[in-house]
C-alpha cells in the first residue's frame, strides 16, 4: 500500500471563549464611538449655551437719531475690536465721525466708546450715539443710507469663538488674527 502525503485541510475552529471575546471587543469599540459622538454633541451644546449675537443700527424719529448696540444672544460678548469708517477713511471712534462733520452740522451729541476687552452681557444695550439736531440727523441718515458710514464690531464668546457684526449681519470671523 502506498502512503499518501496529502494532509487533510485544517478547519479553522473558533472556540466559544474566543467568539465571546471578539463580540465583547466589538461592543467596546461601538460604545467608545458612541461616547466620542456624545462628547462632541455636548461640547457643541455648551458653546451654543453662551452664544452672543451683537446687532446695531440707527433708529430715528423727527427729533432724534440713536445707534444702539445690543447683545441679542444668550451669553456675554467680549469685544475684540471695532472699525469706524467714513467714505473708506478709518477713524478711531464715533467721536471722530462726529468731528468729521461739516462745521455747520456740529452739534451736541452723546456717545459711548467701544474698545477691545469690553464685555456686553446677554440682553445688554449700549447707546453708541444719540443726536437731537434735525439737520445733523438728516445728514447722518443720508450717509448711512448711502453706506458711507461703516461700523464693524468683532467679538468673541467665552469659549473664544469669534464673529463680526456689521449691524444686521453677523458672520464668523477670526477678527483679523494672524
């Protein structure tokens, strides 16, 4: 009789302990993925719970013009920087805008400064400018309507997320950081 050199193929047998271990490993990785996703959602929720939203714009009547800066968000807004321009020329603030008016329109006004580091709490309102002279009001309104005056405020949340408000529009921004 001849001996055969062929061996029977090995059958891969998985023991019950190994199968249980692999299933436990799969469940562990699935649980880890769920926790990572849940952690990401919680972080987003935390950031949204302190989201500031600054808006401003002129409001006027026959004998007044006011520009109010309001935090309509639910968290504090930390002012990073502000930009004031008239006809493309950068100015230091509202007082310089008023000083740049023609001599015939110089009048009494009240204003509030806006500077980096200033904090506007949720729901807080800051009166940037108030004017009561009708000729000055008409002149300023004309500048606003023709977009000759540009105000831009860059601000951050307590988590460091930053936005720029141009009055009624707010968009994410890095506030000119390098």
